[in-house]
């Protein structure tokens, strides 16, 4: 239970600035070499957020420790969300709908 609380706290704190865009985040933790002793980068964290009005995305980070794996995945996810929201804002800002031409009236002769 302590691990769940710790990971939840890290994810919520890192992504709090995007909370209005995130409906929830799934966290998957694994030991890629659990059947072997040791090894580099064998702890894996995958984060799958659900963002309003967007297709599903996921990020993964592997590291030597679980803390490093979670921190790395959270950093990747924060960057991904920030870039996506900036692109969306830029597209909305640059969007120009074609103007409707004004009707031409002939003056009576």
C-alpha cells in the first residue's frame, strides 16, 4: 500500500497542472528481469493517461530503480501532454476560417 500511495503522489504532483485535461491515469509497474538476478534498467513504469477528446497515449521508462522508472515516465508524460496542448493552442490560434464574401447588389438604374 505504501508503494501505491508513493507512486500516486508522484504522478498527481507532476501532472497537477494538466488536471483539467486528464480524466485518469493508469500506472503499470514491472520488473523486466524478475526471473534473473539484477541487471540494468530492469524496472519499468508505463503510464497511460486518458485526455479529454484525444486518443489514448502511453509512455514507458525503464531504469535501475523503481523510483527512477516512475520519475522518468512522469517527466516524459508531462512533456508529451505539454507539447500536445501547445500544438492544439497554436492550431486554434492560427485557424482562419474562410471569410464569406459579401453579396453583390446591383443598384437600380
